[in-house]
C-alpha cells in the first residue's frame, strides 16, 4: 500500500500505522520517529530539529524534504509505505507530489483520521513511548500501561516524550490547525482523501484495509 495518514497530534497515526504494517509488508515512515532518533544520536540534523520540536513547532520544510527524498528511495519502500506525520504543510505536499511522480509512484489514498480535540488532549498527556529508537512502541498509562515501566517488546524503559508538556501539546495542536489541517482540502480537491472517524484504532485499521481492497 502507499498511503498518507493525516491527523492531529494524538489522532492515533503512529498506532494505526504500526497495526497496518502486517497487511502487506509496507513500511511505516514516521518523520517524528526519524527526527527523534536523530536528536538522540546527537547529529547536526537532530540538534537543529530539537529546538523546533521541543517548542511544538514544525521543522523547516527544506530539512524534512531532504530527509524524505532519501528515505522514500530506500529499497524497503518498494513494497509500499505508510507515511505517518508527513506531509505536514502544503509545501511538503507539493514537493512530495513532484517526488512521487518522478519516482513513478502513485498514492492509494490519504486517510484523514478525525478525533475530537478533547480526546487527543487526553491521549497525549497519558501517552508513554519506548525509549529504544528501533522499537518506539506506544503505551498509555490509562489504556495500555507498560508493566514495571519497561517495554514488553524490547525491555527498554518507557518514557514521556520531551514535547509532551501541556504548553508544547497545546502549541502542537495550534500548529496542526494552522499549517497541516489545510491539507485536508488540498487532498480532497485531488480526489484522494478518505475520512475515518478514528476512535478505535483497530476499527480504523479494518476500515483502511477494506478501502485498500476496494
Ligand atoms: P510526530 O511524532 O509526528 O508527532 P504528532 O503528529 O504530534 O503525532 P503524535 O505522535 O503525537 O500522535 P499520533 O497521531 O501518532 O498518535 P499515537 O498513535 O501516538 O512529530 C513530532 C514533532 O516532529 C512535530 O511536532 C514537529 O516538530 C516534528 N515533525 C514531524 N514531522 C514533521 C514534518 N513532516 N514537518 C515538520 N516537522 C515535523 O497515539 C497517541 C496516544 O493516543 C497514545 O497514548 C495512544 O496509546 C493513544 N491512542 C491512540 N489511538 C487510540 C485509541 N483508538 N483509543 C485510545 N487511545 C488511543
């Protein structure tokens, strides 16, 4: 499959993307996860991105596009990809469109995950994430607690993300409304947007699979 998951912070993009990877071997590509790995590794890219991320601002388009041009041409993308958190601006969407036509790749559709604001606020303040960059399993202190604070998959400590202070979360939601929500209309005009009321991730995954099977 070749799809984009669009949705506010906490809409469940990461959760849904991970569940979808067993469908046909498509890879999850989360720009947020890639950036957090760069921050942890202390690379130049990570140092530059960290300032923006901690405030809840978007990392500049040029940095993201350079990163994604390379990533989308890696061999594991041939089977398909699930874009999680990218594109995030109209400029990124236009650049992605140009890149995909150069690579002669067509998107199946853009899945717009719709979740009420009060639900995402609650989810983000209660989310915890595996600290192992290669794992990054998502937990939640209410709905999926990590036993003993350790990841069930790899045993690494499960932590709260640096951008999960209340101020940063509110800023990320505003940034979403201003910069990313316009992509809903952008892709609707292209005729490839599909809306999913995403309260249950498992149901959303089933609905996306049905849409893929046509
Ligand atoms: P990123 O990591 O992409 O963060 P985000 O979009 O804010 O998305 P989240 O990871 O917070 O939420 P999610 O929708 O994946 O939800 P999840 O499944 O985890 O980006 C972080 C930062 O990186 C950005 O702020 C920006 O600075 C930068 N960045 C990244 N990409 C960029 C780009 N393209 N351009 C520029 N900058 C970029 O679920 C959340 C919680 O809800 C969890 O606790 C989970 O357990 C729970 N949950 C999920 N689904 C359900 C459900 N159905 N029922 C109950 N609980 C649920």
